[in-house]
C-alpha cells in the first residue's frame, strides 16, 4: 500500500466526460491498493474566460482580486471530480487550497508555497476517502486567497507529495511522457523511460513545456519521484528521479529548440571594467530578462558584447542598448530576431569529453553556422539562424543516436 | 455617517457593464458619506450553468460538493465587483463567506446562518474600503463550504446588516419596490413607500416574489430596516420596517394572488376525533406541504374536510387521499386544481372591523363564488376559480382604494 499524488491538467478535465474518465483512472489506482490524493486544474478555457471578464472591467486588474477570481476555476473542478467519484461509489472529498492550509507568501498571482498542513488530508485518507485538492491556489498568513501562477497546479501536486511523503507524484498531461526531442520536428523522437531532475530542468527551461520548471525544482529538492504520463492513453510515461550511480545512462537525453530568442550585439566597445553592467543594467531596470551572454576578447582595446532576450522584448531592448552604446562610444549595435537556440542535454556529458566537439562537427557537416555558444555542466546550447532549426535538431538527434534506447534495449 | 449594506442580485451583476453600473451606485453611496458593505449573488445564469455540469456527472450530486461548486458563482462576482471599484479609484476588498466567518449549520444546500465575525469587516471598513461579501454561502464548524439555498444572498445581506448593526439593508432587484398588487394584473398598482415586516412576510409567502421569506423574517427579528429598490432605475424603493404607532397606515397594503394552489375535499367523513390526522398524516409523510385547511361542521355526524396543496403535488395528494378516504368510509373525494388564492394583507385590519365583509361583498358583486376562506391577524385569503383571478384582484384593489396614497398624499 502506497500513497500516490495524481495531478490532472485542464485538458484532462475539460468536460464532464473527461472528468468521468479521470474518476475511472483514480478508482483504478485505488483498486491497486493505493491511497490517492488528486490535484486538479481549472477546466480548459475557464481561466481565460475569467481573465477576459476581469479585463473587461480593468485591463490591469487588482492582483489580489484576480486571485480570488481565478481560484474559482479549480474549485469548480474539485467539486465536479468529487461528484463523479461518489457517483461511482468511491468516497471522495474536495478541498480548496485554504481548506488544507496551503500556506503561501502574499505575492498575488505568483505566490510561493511555504507550508502545507497535512493533518486534514491524512484524516480524510484514513477515513477511506480519495482526497481531491484544488491546484494552483493557496492562502497567505492573513487568509487572503493567492495563486501560484500558470502551471501552478504541478507545483501544488509536488508540494503535496513532499508534505505527505508520497511514494510518487504522477502528472497527467496530454502527452505520454518526455521525449528525446519534439516529435513534430523529428518523428524518430523517443519517449524516455527515465530522466533526472537536472536534465528535466534544463529541458523545461529550454522549451520542452511538459512540466512547470518550479515543480521540477521542488520535486528535486524534496526528492519526490515525478512521473509524467498521458490522461488519454495507457503507458508508463516518463519517471523523473534523482541520478542513481548505476543507472544505465545515455550520454545525451534530449535535444531541445527554442524559438523565443533574439540576439543583440554591441560591437567595438572600449574594453574597460564595467562594460557588462553599463549595457545590462538598463536592460534589467526595464524588467527584460537576459538569457545567454557572451563577451569576446577584443583587439585594440575594443570588445564585442552579445546577449539574447525573449523575442517579445527585442524592440524595447534594442532601443535601450542603442542609447547605452552611444554613451559608451561603441562602434555599432547589431540585432537579430531571426535566431533560435538549439541545445543538447544530458547528465552523461559530465563524465565524457568530446560531446561539444561532436555537436559542433555535426552542425558544421550540415553547413549550419554557429552564432553563439553557451554551456553548463549538463547542457550545451548554440544559437543558429532560425531557418536551420529543424535541420539542426534532426542532425543532432541522429548524431547522438537518440532514437535508440540506451544499452541497446 | 451611517453604515449601509447593499445587496445586488444575479441580474444586476449579469455582465461586465452591469457590474460597472453597480460599482457606480456603490461609489455614489460612498460619496454621500456612507460606509458600504456590498453583498452580491452569482452572475445570472451562472448557478444554472454549474448545476448543469454537476448533473451531467450525477443527476443527484453530493450536496457537500454541490455547495463547493455553487459557492464559486458568488466568488467570481465579488472579485469582479472589487476590480470594477478599484478601477474607479475606490478602495475595495472582496471576502468569501469563509473569509468573514459566516458560520452556518452543516445542512448543505439549505444551511442556516448561526454567527458572523464582524471584526474583519469592521477592520476593512476602518481602512477606508468598500467591503464586498459573497452572498449565499458560509462555512460550517468543520470548515466545509455551505450554501443557504436559492435567494440566500438576501439572507446574507440581512444577517450582515444585523451583525454590523447597519442603519439600512438595501436589496437591489429588477423591480423598483413592493407594489400594492401585481402591475401586470392591475396597471393601477402603486409602489408602496413603506410596509411592515409582517405585511411583507404575508405578501412574500403569498407569491409576491420580491424578497426571500427567510431574509424578511431575519430582518424583522433583528429589526433591520430593509429597503427594496431597483438596480436599473433611480427611486426610493419600498422601506420595510417595524410597525410604528403613529405611522400613517392604510387599512390594506396589498392584494396578492397565487396560482400554485390545488384543492382537495374529503366529503362525508364520520365526524370523529382524529379525522384531520388520518387525512393529513399520510400527506405529511409524503413530504407534501399543506397550505389552507378548512373543516366544515357536519350534519348527521358527517363532516367535510378540505385542504390545499401546491399544484405540483396535486396528483400525488389525490392518490393518497383517495386511499385514506376509503379506509375511513368517507362518501367521496373531490379535487380541483383550477383554483387560485387571492388575499388582502394589511396591519391596519387588526384594528378595523368589517374588512372581511367588505372583501366578500366586493367579490359577490362581481359574481365571484368563494370556495374557501382563511384568515390571519393581518390577512384574509379566499380560494376562487382560476378564471376569476384577474377580476378578483382588480375589484379588491379598487374597493380598498389601493391606487391612492394613504392619507390622500
């Protein structure tokens, strides 16, 4: 007998029929002898419907009230799922974030979970019930309703799993697991049976939008085994866990691509201390997030400084940088918003040299020019022209044999 | 400076534009120097939408979960109204029933308010805010969400007004007050400036569906001045208060008609103790509510026993009574579901004789046969054939000069 936390997203509970299917899945887990806590999101479309109502009244509505409004979405789903479970003869009880004391800070619309009172949940489980908890929401010290931001239901599920010391946290989505790359780009993409928290974090932050980054961080921190699987199909999904020493591990777990990038270069800047700050300070002040940063060693006391931002911030960033460049006496500012970032991710590269050069060689062989490079311990990212995205992904997927199960299985 | 509780129903907050209008009305009251607590219902159509979702999953859903579900309707409105108020520069804060501790019993879907913690509301008012409270909902001792039943938002408003010792509780609806009779039947019907709690109770229970009966009882019990007025038009509405000794009072305040009636007569029953119980016992066991009851003095040791039920229960009641009549050796059972109840209501009749005979005379003059009569201290009801409804109402309205303001104003 184990305790499982299951989380179902908006698409999985999008209408009465689908809610019925979720109830069937929950009951199947109960029949296997598990205690089950279910976390649900708002029905798909509901959050947007509520946001639209709010924006009709105020394009920038009060964040406290926005949280009161949006929290109703999940409250509707917990009631409906509990009704579906009870109809099927399965004792169930719904709880809002406030009712199980999902205590957060007071940062409305992006609150962080501080604490969960597991008592009420354990009491309800002991009474033989399935416990259905509203995702995405909590309550601050003063009793105000808060929300965790979009995708926050994943975080609720992981936080509950950690607080309850659950054996597994299962995230049901509309995909059947984490893939070696986007199957729409490379049809040979393969579902991973297993991936580490660190790899998943890199994959998630690079654009594989299966899980919310914060929930993966949380799961890693509290070592909650996390499983991504499909609401609509049978299958084991992908298990996300800590790295195990004797795990059969591929060098590379996946290839990701991110189109949301734009690149800015300040060329011919006098190479003095403080250059980075003088360029990036005003960018940060404008609340623009910077992703990659590269500074080339200069000749004649001049340096080239390049960084990337989200494509939506490109125009704003360009204006700011042009002003800064003028003040600094830089030669020129170049910008390009037709670039993409392609990355390979894998904990295996830690202990293997030559991964980077194999990546660069593969791209060169396809005639793809690399515009920027950035590396971390388990990731290598390159910026290339947008037109090469699919070609780069497929070439790397093939070069690192990602279509094959590691160990030749 | 006074404290006013305002309540807006579902039609008044039916869309963003109307919510904006409500915000304007609230701000107007603030500008007159009042502290304002607003109670709102779910947007019109929302409760039905949620019920439909629940019934797709279970035609008889769990009542606990139904309350969790339906409570979201009002929660949406409090957030939207607060957003509209803040957009207009008026500090506001929303509270669910749980957040202001509207403590109820645990009778899900028809809970009764036990207590309200006024502290949080006073603190928010002191901070210069409009306080927006979700109607219709509360929370029981265990922290479960409860609802008060349809129309419960009126009760929330009155209970809040009582707990806060508010100067007035204003119920905004889609009519501009309480009328001497239904204006669709008698175009000369006149809006009453003032009516007593007792009269309003009789009018409400007789079918004038302006206010929920329970909220009027509550207002009477705690002596909360209650004002019914229109969300859409300017005007003073109708004030419902305790009777004042020197109030300029008409003999009769209104004429009401109720079509939801059906009549059953058990004729020729042996006149023995226990007759009423033997007939009405099985009716009560079948959960059928009985309205009027008349037993005629019998001849030859026989009696006629007549009572009325809601028209929806007529067929069921007829079956039950036929069985009981047979057991008792009654001569026959007669039934009629084409009858209506017409009543005149007024505290003035307490101290004036002759009101009843004036009523009977008026009806006789129009050739309307009276089938049953029932009286209370401030009401006289007669049952007549359905076809006479409009004629009876207009004749009585005119006979008691209800089109004229009392005192000739």
